C-alpha cells in the first residue's frame, strides 16, 4: 500500500482568510443528472457560495456522466491542481463519489462487469490513496438502483448484489486510508422500498428532484461532512 500523509480533524481548518475550496469528483451522482430543479446535491451546495459576501465553502462540481474509477483517477491530479483560484494555492478538501458505473454488468444480467471486480479493488484503493496525498478526503457512496427498470440504455444491468460488492470494496479502501465513507446504499435501503423507490427517476438509476434533496439532507447530517466543511447554510437550502 502507498504511504500517505495523516490528516486529523485539526487538518480541517475552518477559519481561513480565503474561502475553503471543496472539489467534488465523480459520476452522474455528482453531476446531478435527474434534478432539473436544483441541479443535484453539489449544485445545491454550490449556489450558496454565489451570493456576494456570503461566507462558507466554495464547491466545484467535477462530476462527469458515465465515469468510473479509471476515468476519475485519470482526472484527479489535473482537476485538483486547477481549482486553487489563487496562485500557489490548492483546494482544501476532496469529496469522491464513484463506483456504480463500474458495478454494471454489460449486455445481460450475468455478463461481465463494466470494470472487472479485481481491477476495481486495485483502482479504488489507488484512487483514494492518491487523493489522500493531496488533501483531506471524504467519500459519498452510491444510491440504490431500481432493478425492475433495468437494463439501463438497453445494455447495462445494475443490481443491488453488484452494487453491494463494489460498495464493500470501496468502504474497505476508505477504512484502510482513514477516509470517512457515507454508506448511502445501506442507509437508503434500510428505509424500505416505499421510501427510496420514489426518489429515483424512471430510468431506475439516477435520483430525481426528491432523491437529490434527500441525498443532500443525508450528507448535511453526516458528522464527517459537518466537521470537514465550512458551511453557513442559507435557510431551507436543502429543500429549495
């Protein structure tokens, strides 16, 4: 395993001369696809920083639809180095959210995984290790899919069993590198089908407006996020 610097809660310096810069890298869950009203959970947070004079963190939405762990790892260093805003500065926090696309089976329910599981284990470990070398990191897990709506785009078969395998690999990597992980899959499934299924778009993959509202509320309630991010919420930000 790669040796990485150790960041404690004291590393999250919330009292800064310049606003805290948070880069969020991942797939369509970061991009916000499915939420034409609020633009997704990152966009809902980003908009609070658009008010002149409003204190708090600045968010960069670096989500790309369809990205898997390989694509995010390829983008990591360049995206990070370009988001400091001020010369010789870099972002203060990375939030990662990726893995659901890697878990899909291609062509048929028992076809090959989009990213081979063994390869994914290696790559997700390398991704979080590399990110950890840059600055403190948080990881937001995947939302559950609606299996009855598959296949997505007539070719990709997502399932809870595959999501679970890839989620577990991600969580183990995060634990190894002392990176807080929000287990959204377990959290949502634990609330029951009647709760989480209405939070998805008809495609069965992406959250809808209500889903992104719920996801943002879960993230805002996460103790690791509260400790790491300099938040000055606008009233009813999550529900707007």
